[in-house]
C-alpha cells in the first residue's frame, strides 16, 4: 500500500516525501515538472536512503493517472500539484482554472474509478479572504478571494466537500497552509523559484547578492511597525503535519479542515531582522508601495491541529532563516547546481 503524492517534486511535496518515508510510509510520486525537476526526488532518496517510484505525469492526463493507479496499490493521495503564482493567475486565469480545478477533477475521477477515496488537499489561508479577523479559525465562513489562484483553492475545497456529501465513503482532509518558509536542514532540498514572488526567497536572494535590496510592500498597515504580519511556518513542520493528517484520515471518515500555522504573526521588518540575526548578513531594504490584494494580518489559530492531530509547529524563526540560508548558499541556482 502506498501514498500517492501529486506534485511531489515541488517545494512542500519534496519535504513531505522525506517525512512520510522517515515515518515508514511507502510512497509513489507524480509530477509534470512545470515548476520543479526530478533532481529534487533524487535528493529525497539521498536524504532518506529509501527508494520509491516516480512518474512524469500531468494530473489532467486521465490515462496516465489510471496507469499509475493500476501499477500501484494507492491507499490515499496527498494532492499538492497545482500552479501557485498569484500575479500570474491574474494574467492567465483560464490556465489556472484548467490546471488546478480541471486537474483536480480528473484526479478525483480516476481515484473513484480505482476505488481510492482518501485525499489530503493543499489549501491555503487565502480562503479566509479579507472579511475574517485574525486569528483565523477553521469554523469561520470562507471569505472573498482576491485572485484566480485563491479562487481555485476555494472551489476545490467546495468540490471536495460536495463529493463527500454525495458519497460518504470519501475521506477528505483540507490543510490550510499559512506561509511556508525554510528548507530541510540537510541543505539538499528547498524552494527554487525562478522569480521570488514571496518574501523569504526574496530575502535569501538579496543575501546571496542576486538582488540589491528587499522592497517592503508598504509600512502604513494597522500593525505595530506598519508592515504586513504573517504566520511563517517551517516547511519541515508543515511536512510533518501531512504525516499526521494521513495517520488521521486512514483511521477516520468524513471531511476535516486544519490550519497549519504556528499561531504567531511576525512582520516583514521583523523577518528581515531575524534573517540578519540568524545568518550574520546585513539585508538592505526600502519601503515601497503596498502590493494590491495584501492584507495587514494573516495568522492561524492552530489549536485544532494540536487537539485532533497532536501536531504543532516546533521550529522557530531563527531556524527558518538559518535553514533557508543554508539551502540558498549551497544551491545558489537551485537544483541546477
Ligand atoms: P510547487 O510549485 O513547488 O509544487 C507544486 C508541484 O506541482 C510542482 O512540482 C509542479 O511541477 C507540480 N504541478 C503543477 N501542475 C501540475 C500538473 N498539472 N500535473 C502534475 N504536476 C503539476 O509549490 P509548493 O509551494 O510546493 O505548493 C504545493 C501546493 O501547496 C500547491 O497546491 C500550492 O498551491 C499549495 N500552497 C502553497 C503555499 C506556499 O506558500 N508555498 C501556500 C498555500 C498553499
Ligand atoms: C502570498 C499570496 C497567497 C499565497 C501565499 C503562498 C498574495 C497577495 N498572496 O501570501 O495567496 O497563498 O503567498 O504562496 O500574493 N512582501 C514584501 N516584499 C516582497 C514580498 C512580500 O514586503 O518582496 C510582504 C507582503 O506584502 C506580505 C509579506 O511580505 O506582507 C508576505 O508576503 P508573501 O511571502 O508574498 O506571502 P503572502 O502575501 O502572505
């Protein structure tokens, strides 16, 4: 019996593969490498000393998916595969809806045809929208999304709830991630964006000298230092949350939603300073215009995951920065090195 990981060569997927293998699960991975490469999976093997099969496959390719289900005994799926760049999703909404929603529907159809009805889905804190007040709790009504990427997450959550209502043999976990950062402590796997849209990869690229200074998107928010506050979570803690979610859903039916965050927010300037402290590298920054669609605060109430899954984030911001820097320093050009 294996856990099928879609998008397993990506940033969060590769870290989750490590934690699943180290917890004794067998895994099978599929990815179309639109935002990753097979080298990440070779490095997962190196870290864990364990072997597993991986396939080059697009989740919209039902024949390809079916072949994977026929060649393996898939007990459950962790579904990471998706496009995730907020700005790009506003330029290419159809591509995002096709890839993320169309792809998820074809995956769910093939799962059902093969009698596999257990899925853990990568959702996002973005589904809380602008209306809800922090800390975000899973029982809150989802909000209004501000971009097509966020809308795909909200729709997929709805689709997964609907298939359970129609057929309560489905077992579904929706994991709402806050802001994953950092890298595996080996320095062998990490996030390798071609352009750093998110804050931590941008800081790392300033540290390595690829960019001059961090643009801080606005200092006029209603927060202690005026810059946006987020719940940064170490990617290894996040990956461990997936192992707990799989342990849980293999034993329980139904649909459950969990926030995966630390429960604490820190500001843009606090993160820049924490990175300097952890690495000894000065990070120049300048205040620029706010980015459209940003909210002042986003952080989790992380109690449910602790109560139900027995999971909580353990790595602090110092470790997030130190591990992000080790990865960046050892792999200045990502997996091309
Ligand atoms: P990532 O881009 O590194 O990983 C996604 C993987 O999916 C990539 O390897 C990509 O090649 C693959 N993929 C994309 N479309 C595919 C398709 N049609 N068929 C097969 N493979 C496909 O991103 P990540 O940061 O690891 O994110 C993983 C998941 O978590 C995504 O669904 C993302 O939306 C979600 N998420 C990420 C964050 C974050 O901050 N990183 C926050 C909230 C939610
Ligand atoms: C962003 C996405 C969100 C997605 C998440 C994970 C937007 C509006 N939101 O969240 O949908 O789920 O990434 O992929 O894009 N910042 C700077 N300078 C930078 C980059 C960011 O000041 O160069 C600030 C932002 O204004 C924000 C904070 O840093 O206050 C974190 O930004 P980022 O890392 O992009 O994550 P989110 O905006 O929280």
